[in-house]
């Protein structure tokens, strides 16, 4: 079981405060939704938790160890699925998942098995050779999630990862995220979708960077 904590974490861009100081604890096995309108600070919070941007104040810890930069967070198993999906348009769906695994030193045969399992899990096995640019927005979101699943994260941060999905695929992906939590990961989903948020264990609402617990962990 992993354990994600933030202590006094805030995010600012110059004089503009995007996220006001907050404390957060997401134990392994639990899934938190972060809700709020566009511009509320959801992405800023997830990027700070991933150490993909430097917070104005506060610290992020995984299993009690403080994270100082993105490389350290990645080594600790923190995986961020950005709102833009972060996929290379000239890679195939299969390659998009395979390349990060090989970069981490996963043996090729094991990596290919993980790729196949991940694509099947998100319902895209038949699209494995399609280039990312040939996929719809919703399919790209599912490939980005498949890549995250294949990495077997300790902490999974998904930023609006169901926004382009129809109801059926949204339910499929929420169930897959819940499975990651059941595996022992700490999962955080930023979403403006109340139906998606209702499927998580707890909900934190952001409004102009101010956090309010709707359903505490």
C-alpha cells in the first residue's frame, strides 16, 4: 500500500495564487476526486503533487519520504496523466505505452505483455497499431490511462481523464481507476463531472484555489 501526503501545499504563479495552502492525505487503496470549475486550481494541485511544478509552500510525501523534484517523484512511483494526455502523435497506441516501460528497464517481453493487458483493459486492443493522431480524443484519453496502468503506479494522478468519454467508457475507466486503488495505489482524479466524482471514495472541491471537503476521506 502506498501513502500520499501533502502538508501546507500551495501553488502560485507570480502574484496569482492558484491553490491556497492545504493538507491532504490519500492512503493507498483509496480514490479521491478533486472537483471544481475550470480555473479552480485542479490541474495546479495535481501537478504540484506530481512535483511537475514547484509549490509556493509545503511538501509532498510518498510513504513518509519527502519528494523534491519530478525525477524523485517518478522513482517513487508517482504517475501523472495530464489533461493534454501527454502522448506523441506520431507514435502508435502500443508504442506510447511500450516506450516508457522500456525506458524504466522493464524487459521487452514483460513490457509487451503489460502493453497488451493495458490496452485490453481500456477496450482498445484492436487499435494497438493506430497512430495517436488517428485516434479520437476519448480514445487518446484511454491510451494515456492505459500507459499509466502499465506503469503500475504507487500514486496515480489523473487530470480530467474522463472528460471526452461517453457514459459507457467513462464508467469503464472509473472502474479501472478504482481497480488501481484496490491494488494499493493512492488515486486522485481531477474532474468537473459529478457522476465521476460520485464513484470515488471522497471529494475535495476547489473554488478559486480554496479547498473544501465535500466528502472527507
